[in-house]
């Protein structure tokens, strides 16, 4: 199978912040949401250039939480060198891509990462409350979300593996309800109970 072509965003450090700029002119789509965490090497959107879809990748050295809002349009025109993402710092402890997929240290606690690629849901149906609310104590096997792959749903549960403690306090979701996620992408932020 041929992998899709990809472009790396351009990283600039300005005033202690990281900014990621467009490497080409085109239409930006599938932009990541404000508040999500970006880690080097992962896909973070698609740039449509002359009818060709090019995956956008986070460049080496980039790491942080998205501070700016995504474009209002599904296919937003963007020029070469225009700002795509502005990243806020997470703290020195956040592990880079390639670390244990279940764990990364952050300034506020721990991060539970996605066990697979798919669409992540905070709740079992649109009418139900989220699996976890801020302050909830998560124990071994506590469900925290669902991942959908080809109409098949799998529970994502808290597990004491890869350095995660047997119980932890839920702080917040790091991805939007219904967002597409990659294997190893941070899903929720925890702290030791």
C-alpha cells in the first residue's frame, strides 16, 4: 500500500512559544482542535494543494497544547507561511513520541494515550453523560471513553500499565468528543490519587 504524501509544518520559536506555519499554499482541513496536544511526528491536519491531499505532520522539536482556535471553515484557505498552530507549553515532563504509549508526564499529572487509531467518544451516546468528569477517581478497568473503528466500538479503560498508577484522578479530556485520534495520541489528563 502506498502511504499518502506528507508535508512537515514549519516550526518557529517566538517569545518562548512554538508556532507552526504552513509549508505551502492550499486549503487546510481536518485541523486539530484548540486544547489538543501535539507531539512531533504525528499528523495534525490535511492540506489540499491543487486537488491533492497532503498530510500535515508536526515537525521535530515541536510539543505543546494548541492555544489558537481552528479555522471556522471546513476547508480554510491558507497561504505559505501562515500560522496554523500556536502551542503552549505543557511542562518539562511530557514524553515525546516513542515513549511508552500509555504514559507521559505533564505538569499537572499523567496522560492516558489512545490504544489504537479511530474515532474517540467521551460518552456511550449523545444523550448520556461523559464516562468521566473532572475530579472522578479512576480505578483499574474504569471506562473513560469509546473508540470506533469501522462501526465497531471498543471501551478505553484505565489500566495500571506503563507507569500509570492503579488509581488516578481524572482532570480533563485532551481531545474533543468524536475526534479522530491516532494510536498513542494523548486522550485524557490524570493526576495521582
